[in-house]
């Protein structure tokens, strides 16, 4: 991402939540009452128009459904983590994520740390101020410029406690990191979190990244990289994510892909919605 520019990708993800939230209650997979307020009107109407004419589905068949299912799957995983005693939540690359404001459990003693680039975070803070008047007390914003600052140092300075059971959400981020950054973040999670801590993140299969399977949206992402500053850098070989995480000190790996997400969320009235393959969502626990 460019140094003083908010994340275009994060805005698009918020708008995907907004459009899904407008579906009838018995059809929508997620409901986010704040997503619509996170992006400018022109971007909302443009995305709504392109979705209505089917352009997005034509460019990336099943991608919007995958993004929607990813939101719901991470929501469900967060709900489970909270019910199992997570004491703090860290959202890495939070963007315009709204979970800290949608889950009532966070008003009962669980702290949320939203970690992101300073430019995107400043824009989000301004929007949250307009929505809520003031930032909820259970949310701590951790601005990190990874070129010059350490995630570990910034979190600890902001009140993060390495001894507590922590749930890390790392959604829509690893695609854009170099392998060493992925490794260093996983190392931090393993070293600096309490017993029973866990992480959930989504990733791209290596075959997708390499273009073995056709994905139109990847061509668009690569084409517009010079405008967004967000280029694809990381993928995990197909079927190897469990070995990847176990080698880095994690256990209890659970990996889901398009078929599992389709079975979980797209039945009944949603059965015709296609979920893009080539991506996975994985969770694991610190050893």
C-alpha cells in the first residue's frame, strides 16, 4: 500500500459487506450495519451498479460469494473463541473491519486491538467518530508503519498482554505480504500470546497465484497495482497449509475451501451462488 493512501482493497471489502447486508434477511449471509458508512458514496454506487449488471461476477466468478463467506466464517470462529474464553482479540490489517462494534461480548471486558497502517486507520477513526460520537472504550487502535516499526513493540506499548489467551484475526492480508513478513508475524503470535491462543487467516493456493487455474480478478489486481500499491506476493502450495503451520509451531489446524463454504452457507435460496475456488481459510492454535 502507498505510504499516505488508504487501502482501496479494504474499502472494497467493506462495500461487499454493505451490499450483502442489503439482501433480504432470509438470504443474506452476514449483516453489518456499519459497512455502508465506511466508504464514499461514489464508490458505493459504482460497486452497486457493477454488481447489478453482473460485471463483478463476470470478472471473478464466485469471488464476491467467497468474500462474503469469509466474513461469516471468521465471525463464527470469533464467536467460538469468545465462548471458549479469549481474553483479547487482535485484528491484524483491520482496514474497515466492524467486528469490534458488532459483537456485544466486547462490551464485557474483552479488549480489541485494531492494527493497521496509519493512513487507513486515520480515515477509519474519522468515520467511527461520525458513527458513534466517540470511539468505544474496549477498542485500542495500533498504528504500525511496518517499514520502521515493530508489531510486537507497538502492541505492547498500546497495552497488549502477551500472557493472555488471544484470538488473532488476519483477514485479507497475507496475499500482499512477502514470505518473511508472514513468517515474522506467525512467530510473534506463537511467542507472544498466552496458552490456547489461536489465529485465523485466509490465503491463496499456489496454483491460483501461478495462474494454473484461471482467475480474472487476479489479472485486475495485478493491473491496478500501480494505483493501489497492493500487489500479490504470497501463496501456500495446494494442500500444504497444515504442514506450513505445524512447522511454525501451531497445532489443531483446520482448513476450509470453496466446497466447505458452499455447504456451510449457500444452501436453500442461496444454492445458486457460486463460491470461487483457489482460496482457503485456515485456523490454528499456538502449541
